[in-house]
């Protein structure tokens, strides 16, 4: 079990990444944690694994890998998993728990079916939910003069994300984010 002190160290480590000028990915991460914990309360799963994976799932984004055109092809979860593995070893988390957390991080951008593992499924769903509920100022496209093609890419990505949430093992997830989804579609309509 991950202790409360270890969880606090995980949260602090995640927060110190400060991924963007506006710390927008911190906002996104806190949304993922919130959604993950809510899904775990309703549907079960190991809370400590889910919470740790939620805090650490995007720490690899501080490597400057993300560009608008790569929106649906991000591979930062591999870097995030490697960084999480190293950090969790430093704070003496068991190898089994590290493996479970890293597996959930690696599945956070699952674009196919949801993983069979509940913890992995919760992180994958919560990450997508947070894209629809977090602060847009964190997004790569915020504040840019967007072309019609950029707006189309954004709206198609938002539609894919919502469909993925809708098809998740957690039926109430889509209902929870539907209003924010509709607002974002309207905002980026070409």
C-alpha cells in the first residue's frame, strides 16, 4: 500500500513539474485526480494505485514533446511512466505497486478498447474527462489564431474523446462531462 506520506511526495513531485507558463497541466492533473477518485468511489479499484497514477500520468509532458499537430499521437505516457518508476523507487514504493501505477500511466491514452484492469480503465477515462473539464488556457491551441483546419482537428479530437468516454465501462462519466463537451465544441466550431 502507498502510504499517505508517499502519496504526498508523489503529489509534490507532480506539482513541481510546472509544465506550462499558466501551470495548465497542473490544472489538468488535478482534474484527472478528481475524476479518478470519483470513479473509484463509484466503481471500485485500488484507490492508492489510481490516485498515484492520476498524479503522475502526465509528468513526461515537461519534456516539450507536444505540438498541435501531434494532439492525438502523444507518447508522453512512456516518458511519464519511466519518470514515475524512477521517482517511486526513490521513495521506497514496492515493485508491485510501481508496476501497477506505471501500467495505468501507460494506458492513460488508450485509444482502443478500455483495458480490462479497473485501475487502468479509470485513469484512461478520467484523463479524457479532464480534457473536457480542465482550463483551456493549458491547451496548446489556446490564444492562437486558429485556422479552419486547426479548429476541425480540435473538434474532431474532442468528439473522439467524448465518444471514448461514452463507450467507457463507467456510464455516468459521459453524462458528467456532456455540458462541458458541448461548450468546447461550440467554442472551436469552424
